C-alpha cells in the first residue's frame, strides 16, 4: 500500500534540462513545484571538479555519469522478426542520470532546426512528390516562427557562442546562411579555433562551401545569463562530451538554472525518487499524480494537479506504456501511437592522417569546438534524383585527445600487437576526423513497445526497441560521406580512412545520444500523442517534454529544439492553461 | 499577547537610560537609514523591524542560529582556544531562553556582559563591542527577540578547563580587557564616518575577527586593531594598511560596498566566515549604512610599520617549478594562466593581499579544503573551489602556495611542507 | 607509480563523508559542504582477482596485444594490475549492467549478452586453456608468439570458439580493457609512470589549454599529469 503525500500543484518527473526549464518557468509563475529525480544531487566543485573530472576510465568507459542499466534498460532488435535481447551495457547512446541529467555530459552543440524541418512531410511531398509508403514522417504542428523566441531564450540562458547567419532575414557573413531567420545574434562570439577546424574550414571554403563555427554551449568568454547566473570561459580541457564540466564553462541545468531555481521557496527537489508509474483518474480523462519508490523500497503516492514527464525519451515512453496511458503502437495493425515513430541519427566519418611534422594536439578540445558546413542538411540542397530525402551537417569538431576513445590508425594497421602499437604511436596527434551527422526519418517498422520476457529491477516489463537504418538513410549517409571525402582530400593530409555507416544498426559502438519519437507531437490526436504545447491530447494535465516529441529526427543535435519546445510549452501553460486548468489548449 | 508585556517593560526601562542624548542621536542617524518615526514603543511593527535589522547588523544569527529550523535558539558550538562554548538560546522560552528576561536584563548583558542571574558571560559574546550601542537599539533587538517563537533548547555549559570554567574568573578578564563605553560622535567627522564607527565598533564587532588577540583571547586595540586576525582557523585579513600588509589600501568604496552587499567584486569573492557574515548580516544593510561602514573602514589609519617587502622567490626554485606545474594543471582553469581570475566568479590571485598575507594559513586551507563563494541575489552562482587534500601532498600544496605567492608579480615568503602538514592535521 | 598512504586515508574519509551526507530533499539553496570530494577510487594494492595460473595466461595474452618494444609491454605497464582491480570491483561484478536472465547469444548488433565481466573472464580463460590443451599444447603460455597471435586473432574473429562463453565478446572486452590499462589514468593501476601517455604525447589530466590554442601545428611537449596528482614523484 503506497503512502500518500499531500497534493502538489506541479510534479516534474526527471530533473535534466527540460525538467529544470519547466520548474524555473512555473515557479516564476508562483506555482508550487516538486521535481522527482531518480539520481542524486551532484555539485561541480565536489563531484566533478577540475581535480577529478579528467578520467577517461572512470567517466567514458565505466559510465560514472550515465544511467545504470541494472535499474532499468530496454531490449533491442533490428526487426520485428527477431527476438529482442536486453541492452546489458550502454553503447550506441549514453543517457545520463542524477541532477542535470544527460545535459551534464553533453557536448554543447546547440542548433536550431530548419524552418522546413518542422513541415517535413508537406514540404518534401510538395517538392519531390509522394514519399515511400512505409515512411511515416509528419509535420510537427508547430512552426519555426512560433519557436523562434524560445530558441533565443535558450541561447541566452546558455550563453551560446556562435555567429548568426541570418539576422531577421538578412544574411550575415561568417554564419550559417541556411538557418531560419533569427531575431538576435548569439550572446557570445564564436570560440577560438584550433588548427584542425581551421584546416577543415579552409578546405571546405576552397570547394565553395560556407563553413561557420559550431554554435557552442562552451563559453567563449565569461558570461552572465538573464537569470543572473554566471559561466566562466571554456579552457579547452578536452574532457567535455561524456564528461561533466569542472569549471562552470559548459551550459547545463546546474550551471545556468539551478543557482536561481534552488533559492525559490516554491520549489522542491526530491532525489532518489524513482517514478514507477503515472496515476490516472478513474474516468481516464486526467492524471492524478505519480507513484515512486524510495531506495528503501517504500512506495510513495504523490498526487498532483499537473504532471510533467521530463525524463529521457525512452523513459517517458516507457512510463506511458506501463501506466496504461494511450494505446501502444502495433506495426501490423498501424494502431496505437505510444512508441510510434522512434528515430535516431546516422553518422559516418573520414579521418585524415598527416605527417609527423604536423601536430594536431587533439587534447586541446571542447565538446562543441569546431567548424561545420550546412549545405547538405535538411532540404538545403536539391534532392531530385538522389533517391533519398533529408540530410545532415559535415563538420570537424576537436573534442578530445583521450587516447582510448579517440585513437585512429590508418587502414591496413593490424588489429593488435606490435604493428598496432607502432601505428598508434606514429599517428596519435597527427590525424583529424571529419564527421557527418544525418537525419533519420520515421518508419512503420521502427518503434518502441513492451518486451514480453525481460523485466527491470522494479518488476516492470522492459521497453523493447525495434530499429534499423533504412535505404533512405544509408543512401543519404553515403552521399554525405562522399562530400566529406572530397573535403578531406582537399585538406592536404598523407592518407585517409573512410568509415561509412553500414546496416544493420548496432547498439554497440557509440554514435549519438539523439534518440527521438515515441510520444510524438502533432496537429491532431489522430496521429500524435501531444499537441504542439506538449500537452497530452486525452489527459490535458499531463505534459511530456523532450525529444520523444519529435515526429522524426532532423540532421542536427536536438538539445536546442528540445529546450525551445519546453519554453514554448511553459509559455502556453503560463499564458493560457492556468486560466483553465485541466482543459486542452488545442481543440481536437 | 507577549508583546504587550514587552511594551510595559520597555516603558519601565526607559527611565534607566543613562545617556538620553544618545537615543536622539541614534534615532537621527537611523532617520536617514530606515524610517522617520522610530521612537521606541510608538509602533510595534516598526520597532520589531528595527530590532530585526539591528540583529542583522550585529550578525546575531551567525552564532545563535545553529539550526535554520530553530532561529535564534542557540546551541551553536563555538570553538575557542580555551574550549567549546555553546551559544545561548535567544528565543523567549521561559525555561531555556530569554523568556524571563526584561529589557533591563538584556541591556545589562549587552552593555556589561552580565547574565540575568548575575553571572558573567564569556567574552566570546561580543559585549566588549556591544557596550557601545545605545539603549534604544538594545531595546529594539530585545523587542524583536521577544517576538520570536519560543523554542526549548538544552542549555550546555562550556567544556572549559579549570579555572576558566568558573565564571567568577571573568572578573579578572574584564578588569584587563573590558571597558564600559558609550558612543559619542566625533563632530570633526562626517555623519557617515560616525555612523560607520558605531556599526563597525559596536554591533558589527568587525575587529573580533579582523584584529589580533592578546593572550587572554581579547581583541588587541590601538595600533594592532584591524591588522588582521584569525576566525575559525581562517585568516581575517588586515583592513588597514600597515603591520598586517596592504589591507584594503587599493580598494575603492564601491569595491568594498559591492563585496559587503553581493559577496563579490571585481577582485575577489567572499568565502568562509566572511561569506556567512555577508549572507546573514552585511547584505541586509541599508545603502546608507553600508556606505557609512565602508567610509569608516577605508578611513582606518595606517597601523605600525609595513612588513619589509618580501623578495619574490626565483622561478628556478624547485618549489616554484613544481608549483608552476601544479598551478598550470590544477588552478589556471579558474584563476587564469596569469592569476587574473574572472571578475564576479573566480578570485584574482595577482596582487591579492590575501594570497600574499604573511600568514599563509588561509591560502593553504583553501587548497586543502575547498571553499564556496557565498551566493547572493546579484551573484546567485555558488562558484566553489574543490578540495585538493586527497590529491596534493604537503610538499605539493606548499609548492603551489609558494608559487601563487610569488608569481604574477606577487611576493611573499615561501610556504613549507611542514606548515602544510600542521594545518592539515588541525582540520 | 606508488600511491601515497595519505591518498588512501583522505580519499576514503572523503568518500565516506559524501556518501553519508546524501540528502534526498532539497529546497531553498544549492547544497554544498567543504572538505568533500569524489576522488577516483585508486587501484587497490591488495586486491587480486586472478589465480596464479590465470594471471600467467592473462600476462601472456596482454603482452601479445601490446608487446614490448622501445616502450614497455602491457604487463610491464601495469595492465594486469589494472585488470585485477577492475575485475575485483564494480566493473567485474557488473554493478551497473543489466544482468538478469535469460541469457542467450544474439546478433552482433545486439551487443554484450554475457554475464558479469568477472564471470566472463574467468570462464573464458578456463575454456581457452581447455581448448588449447585439447590440441596437445600445455596452455596458452606454452604456445610460441606466432601461435599466440593466431589464437588471439581467431578469438577476435569468432573463429576460435569457447565452450561456455562467446569468444568474440571476451576478446572485445579483453582488448578494450587492455587499452584502458595501458592508456587510462595511472590511478587505476595501469599506465605505470604514465608510460602510455609519454609514448604518444598525451598530457593527461590537465584542465587548461588556452595558452596553446594557437599552436599552429607545433609540438607542445607538455609533461603529462595523473588525475591523482603525484607531481613530486614524477619530477624525481
């Protein structure tokens, strides 16, 4: 029997980027907000300080900041005719845990999606005709113009370092000429570039492209955000993505929001509170709160007027499934929406090797330090006759020189032994990697549901992921890789290796922590779980933030859009929902 | 209502005010600061507000609020060189607090350091400073304390060794160290200076930390005053130039006011006991009181001879070499490759008097324990320095301390590994 | 690299402090307390995992994976110390991995499907010794270098099967762990005297490269540092 606590106005499940954004916005409105986090509190100076944050074994390979699969994981298979098996170790993607969530160990690349990304189906159909039958992409129900002010809010919160390419419709030198019009320049100038991105940019310019600096949440100078919270300049320590920042120079919920949020008396954070399910009203027309378990195993019922699910996408989807909220998607019948349109991203790389006189010094790095071109993203180029839609960026980021993670040896090097050791010694510090980072569309056969066999530590069925790369994505990735090879050839190295992404999708090698879909947003309850304000169509006092809302996955890092959607939702809650609580903000 | 009886006692006690003129003066000074109608007893609410404000000026909560859930209920363990004292319960609890105390009793405690039962209070309670304050201010604080929720608290006797455990002995202490004083404004000085004197020397009891102590633990005055002291094992830096180093000689009034208001300024950030003082006390000061305090502090005359300039240690010195490597790999990410810091975030070491202070205890403790700058309204970010005690051995801490004291144009005596070991053991 | 006694003492007390002080409900301020830290857990000096026989097999294997040349072999660099510590601790136990059954081998894209790494290592060593003995040789250490390389290659490609565990799964773990032992921070027991970092020119656990952003392709030759410090020892 659960112990029932007094009702709260707002309960937020999961305290990462969007949990903190929603809490900040709603406490500013005067609401009483309780956030529940399964992990523990973490402080920069005591938990991942400059004294101990630089440890490749501990953080990258022993997953100190990542979620523990012994508590909950998922099963995985490439297609529905296979038996899904549990993801026993993290690999392909690395969600976080503890206060700040995955946003503590992100790299800080902070994009806006293209205006056409939000109307992917109508835009592509209009330009290229009917799409493949099993491609289930759809329009988002929200436009770039609606999100623009919220992108700006997030960029100012974080102090993004970058260069605008389109200010109010006027193109700007040195920025991304393809981006949607932005109302403001980035709050901080771009980071200073090291040699590798300069080599990339020079080669790309020579081929007629317009390289620009990655929009970066690593500070290019000291910054104080509109909440009054201060960030320090990035020191290029080379332990950024997959690591936490030890000197307050990477934007995250703890470094941009929490110093102010935690001081508000109408906010409370409860840690080590593992939410097991969302509680529904008897009539199924609203939620009444959540149920969580303490480390001692006590079950607590926490009633709430409003519940916001802000966990990583698979957990948001899983919570809906185990709580019986909405119908789980079935690929055969095409019925059900929960778990539908799971998508990912597709990456590939080219490594250019230089002679021993050229020292790249790869350890001088930051998560979002680099140069990039956007000519082949989204619909920035004509796809006629190419046999695919979508695209991605091609860029050079110098993130780190961590020996095990970033080792690169030329083709033909023995897998181990004396030859490998020699090649490692000769090539470390003399290579530059170019990456491509591409969109993945949604498909009938890529989805999430519940596993029939495996259970988590709390006895709940694991979520089951069925996913593979499809022809559209593999063709697109090959096309991007070919363009990357052309740039690599112009970079003047000694030789290069090309790592194309081939099917089947594997959960073993790290690719990106950019999983999307499963509780997608849209214009109609017939084809989406939430409306454009991330409000559940059938249970209007339930909101779901995060990339689970993406109907398909564009070719950019998602955090900027994840945050903009949260601010968009919070603004609507403040503006209209609170006037008529429990009512849908969009009529079905 | 408790306050009714309180008002009666205030009326009774007013007859005993010795220096009537002082009331008028202090009311006058307050007029600029807070509220025009401050005559005691005329307005319950404003009297309580004034008492609350004065209790903040005096930083009462620092010692008397051990548990935030039990404001002013005392039982805070004060470590003194002679043993531990547990602070008194200031809430109006009849058994364990000030419930039975009259305003006269309270005034006697403030003014003379004598308890309601006639016993002497230990001078960890700064009656040596509070003796300066006006009866009206004492009464306002009393009124405020009496308005608090009564909280029952265990009364703990200090664990002093004989003969210090006999309070009678304090007669002797007082004979040497205590003078019952009152405040007389200096007509030659500005109103701000006079007000600043009243705050700093009276309720603010700044010199309790910022002055050296004599063998009985009493604050030294005269030339030694404000030449730096120790507080809870931290160096409270000199506030006046002279024997304790440059003090605040290159601080502007804006620097000092920003520091006291926001915990940070363009050169440094408050930490340790001063961070608590700012959080609980100085950030609440009115603009004019803050200005007055800064005016007085920055006007302190030079004290004694400045210590001879220490010659910067050569960069070839082995400790400097190790220190440079430790600094480059551990410290420069925040304090900057050239010790320049980040205004409002990380302290500047270049030219910092604290870094170069003759007593390196604070520098060494900062490295060993880590420290947090106080979060305030203007600077909510609680930037903190991590603890290096697990990572750097005594020689390495000594080397990096020596380095920061002698790099960037700084110069101060080297820190030895033995000194670090001693400080480490004391933790 | 020797680890000072002080490191253990203070490290342990600091950990205990942090662990004991974990609150659950936070309100009103960002929590913080001095003298707390989460230092790396140093390799245990007395923690062993392998039996003498197992250790000799592991030494032989890792020294074929990273053999001696001008720079030390894997075992000389402390890789086996690293493995012992890792396998005796949370990694070996698989504390953060999902280890509920049923266990079955899936496709390569489904990833690791073995039990905890400690179980995998122990079983794999026993199985490979049995397999080699069946062929008439007295275990892995009795093979000549070329035969050892061939055997490891066969494991890595899944051509050499093991009776109870997936050979490639074991090889992949062993190879990654060997690299971590050679190039990971010395605090974990491997990379002795930071030899792996000195070999390739990685400066280790520094935190500020701003003075070198404009290096323009020049070598920087920055001496490496461990996350555990040890400046003096390195200087000597």
